[in-house]
């Protein structure tokens, strides 16, 4: 993006320079006639107002925050989760490590531009094993006491969703300063994270982990080169042909019993590796949703969940898995790929990327495949351990907190995102400009879904489809058995949010 802006700026300079040359060429060596024309024939003098560029000196879009905004050194207290999977929040000092230093600079910029002092309170914020409930209960206790301790809160996506359902997050649509038209917020944010007319949590550039947790498919170029008749996946993406069928054609018939054990294990060779619960990335990648907004119910179970398409997709995945070319039996799935014993692997980005540069083979990356060629865009599911951000409903000044959050996201867009995405991912992990294009496509397709966020409260809604697909269990019968219970569970969640809407 930055390069594009710089190219545009250079182009404008070139145009103006050419105009100057042209004017000089018209006069040649002749002496200019400086005699003024009669007053009545002179062109009127126009005061041309200089229009300020919407971009900063580095080519990044400026925020719409007022330049004069200054909160006079007030403290902004951030409740952050210490068990986050990748660095995101507080660092003590610069140490020469790219992402660490970008986080440090982002925080410093926010403090200087907003005239605030960021104060950090750490707490565990993962969701599983009761940790998410403990986080929400802690916030609830602070809320009940009337204490205004916190301003901003962040945790695992499901933890913040639970905290919002319990009534502890401010409705951001009622606050000043947040501008969701800016590029540091996902374009689908309002469409996929709004409940009724309210928005209680957000993510985007503000979270380094929203980038780390993007689902994608890595592939081994060295292995692929042994099959000259097969088209490279990234070529298929650029031609609009990267579909589930294309992916399956590439991976079928590749299984090899390398250790001679007569039983599939992590020592053998496979066409594809992943985990069973990663397969909802394929569900979303096919354009299906689990939950969607509803004008009367706030949100509802998506008809997609019970659809013939969802059932058909279960059969497609199940039949593919049964052929034996897909390894999903262990959390070692990534190790199998990184050891060079698989053509492809589907995972959250950081699960593979952290070891890919030491794998010893050429690699590529592509988005989750489309359902078929008729589907317009690739769609990217984001792993649940990404950070969601919220504003504490009892904050002493929720608008001040909103301004700081907007500034935080804006500064992340120009500091931490380039460090994580453009430099670490697109240049360090990528081998060619094609891989950089793939990263842009992957990130552009990010979506969110309440079915995933409230998976536990909805009877493992996401996991149910994954399990049916892996086992090749007819989805129509499974989803029909679930429907009444699922509707009751969904109603309990929407009733909680409806009560918040009514207040």
C-alpha cells in the first residue's frame, strides 16, 4: 500500500515537472514579455487554497482525529491478557527486535499524540478451562463496585464476546472519534461484528494477532516440481481457479507408507495435513456463515448452517479424507509438513510460519480455496486466539478511551502492521512477489462470525460441522437433530444483548 502511495506521489511530481518543462519550451530563448495587459483584460487573481494531502510523509492515510486533541497527561488504563500467543501489548524497552520495537514505538506515539499515559494491568485472558469466565467475572466485579479502573480491555476473541454479552463493554457506535471507514479496521467489521445497531468489540490492525491468526494454506514447491502436470496453487489463485476441487486434485494419490509400518502415522508422506477443528476455515472459505445479523432478532442462525450446500461440502470433505491422503490425526500435523512429508498444510498462519524458514525447502502460500469458480472472492477465517478490544462501560470517559483506541489502531497501521505483515510475513516468509500478492488476498478476505465467537454457548456449533465433515456423516441429519436446541441457545445469547440494547 505504501509503495502505491509513493508511486502516486512521484507520478504527480513528474506531471508537474513535465508541465514546467513544456512551459519553458514554449518561450525558448526569447525574452519574456513582461508588459502587463490593460486592467480590464487581465485575468483575475485567484487565491488558490492549498489542499493538505490525506496521506502522511510515508504514504499512510492520516487519521481523522483532531490535531488539537490532547488529554493533558491523563492515565488510560489497559486491561490486557498475558497469555496472548504473540507479542502485542506492552514491552519494557526497545531491544532491536523488529516487532518488539514497533510495539514500543506505537505505544509511545499514542501517548504523545493523545497526551495520555498508558497504564497496563495484566490478567490471563484465554478462553478455555474457565479462564475466559474468570476474566469476565473480574471485569464484572469491578463494574459492580462502580469502580472506573479500566478504560480499554483486550482478550481472546471469545473472552471479550462473553464480557460484552455480560454487559461490561460500551457500545462504540455511540462514541466519538472511532472511524470504521479507515483502513486500519477490517472492511467487514460493521457487517460481521454489529449486534442489532451496537458494536461492543473490534479488532484489526490494532491487534498483531489478528494477522498471525489468519487461516491459509502453505505448500511445498520442491515436491510440486516433481509433478510437472500440476498447476502451482498461486497460479490457480491469480487465474480464479483455486477451488476445493483444485486443491483435492493436487493432493489425491500422494500418500506413501515411508516407514513400512502398514499404518498411517506422522512418519509417512501425505498430500495434505491439518487438524479437524481447522476445517471450519473451509466452511467459511466456501462463503458459508454460521450466524448473521437480523433486524428483529439482532442476530440469528444463518440458513447456511442447515443448507444443502453445507451438507454437500461435508460429503466433499469426507470423501477426500477417506482416501488416506489427508493427515489430521495429531497436533503434529505441522511438523509433518515442515519435515517435508506433505505437499500442503492448512493452519493458522503462525503455526506454520514460525518454522517455515528453517524447513529447508521452497514454499508458497495461498488463501483458503473457494467453493467453486463462481465464487467471487477468497474468504479468510481468523483463529479464535486473536485479540478483540473493547471499552469498559464504566470508564471515566468513554469518548477519551475511544479516541485513544482509534489512535492506537491508526498507529498500529503504520508501525506494528508493517513490521508483522509487510516485513516479517511478506518479505521474510515470502520467497517471491507472488507470495506477497497471496498475503494481500488472504488479508483482504478476513471475516468474523458470532457462531465461532459463542461456540461453547452454542453446543460447539463450529466443531459439530468439522466433526461431521471429517467423519463423512450426513450433515442434514446432524444439523436437524441440533436445530431446536441450537435455536434456544441462540435465543439466550440474543436476549442478553437485547437487554443491553433496551437500556
